[in-house]
């Protein structure tokens, strides 16, 4: 059992590259992690990690050992859950990051179903619009919207998200509702400063089957999705947001969709996780649940 625990500590340290982060993620003291790794290296007779003041990286021997450890831990997890079709015996930490736009009642209510189905999984939910370093920050998987840059991460498509262009009735009464894309030049918008590249995100429209890009004249610029929508509701200007994030406002009349004939093509929604030879069982369970549940979370605005 001590060897198994040491393997788990070793795998977590290899993934996070930090003794402190590994200890925090496992809710144990840092000295315990340090001592366990030292004892493991001593028993194996090799150095598994190169240690600097800033980072901990695997040695060549550590890389080889990591591959075998992942396989062993995966086989143990599969063996201990093989007779439980409900998955109730699955346990362990699972950190999932989602964009702020998805932190809506529909998604959170559905996530409660996952937590109830897998009570042994310690679910940690991160909500952010910035780029997250999955490996460096100990994130097991993350939902992302739109086209993804080339990376070493594994991407699993889960659906398509609809974008809605809309504005508050007070804004439309004061400035009128544009009926064509060209009319947007005379209007103000709420601009969103991307946390991925620190640039203003343009609006997209579908015109005669082709993508048309427009950068609005900004009445205000924001860096967070919830605030972006609230600025639209307040009447600062036109916004273009995910349907799921403006659904309630459209139903209540706080926002009104405009330029509906020019709705842009739906954006892909992808679940990302680090590339590994073995995916942790709790990540596999979450992936399968998400593939089944995501299109139902808000059928009006999410296209499977």
C-alpha cells in the first residue's frame, strides 16, 4: 500500500511540476511529498526528478517510470470499478474548468446530477475567461469555445454553441435596431477583451453563407463574460454572446435579438485534457457524462 501511495504522489508531482502544488492537490503536507519521493528514488536507485528553485521536471528515468506508473494506476482504477456499473466506486479529485459564460443555472444544475452519480469524486469547478495552463495548474479537463490553437492537449468535441446578437430595449429605442450588417457602423457595442490573447474579440455574422467580421465602436470594454452581458442589459450598446448566457434576459425582454437572419455559424465547444497514455477514470466518467448531457443542458441555444 505504501508503494501504491508513493506512485500516486509521484504521478501527481510529475503532472504539476511542483512539490507545493502536488501537496495542495492531495491535501497533505509538502514535507510528506518530499519524503515519499526521496524514499521512492532511494528504493529504485535512480533520480526521478530534476529540481530547481522554480520547477521540478522528470529525468529520462522518471519519464520511463511515469509511463509505467500511469498504466498501473489506470489498471488498478479499472479493476476496482469493474463490478460497479453505476460508477459509484470511482473516487479521486477532479478539477474541471469552464468559461464564465457556461456558469449558468442550467449547467450547474446538470453538474449536480454528475456529482450525485459519482459521490466518491471530489469535484473542483474553476470558472474563468482566461487561458488556463492545465498541467501547470493541476486542471484535469477544461471546456473551451471556438477554434483551438495547435497544442499538445487532447480535444474532444462535445457540441456547438449558438451566438446571439442582441441589445437592451432602451438602447434600441434611443438608436434604432440595425437591419443590415452595414448599419452597425452607426452603432455602439460592448467590447470584450480576450483573456487568451489580450485582443478585442470581433463579432461574426453569416452573410450569403460566408463569415463576415465586424469590430464595433466600443461604448465600454470588459474582460469578463457576466459583466459583458450585464453591460448589454444596462444599455451600453449591442453585444454578441452565447445563447446560454443571454437566454433568461431574452425570455424576460431585458435583451432583444437583432440581425437574426445573419446569425453566425455555431462555435465548436471542446473538452480539453492533457495528452497522456492513460486518462484518469474520473476524467473518462466526466467526458462520457458531458457527451450525453451537454446537448440537453439548453437545447434552445446549444446545437449538438
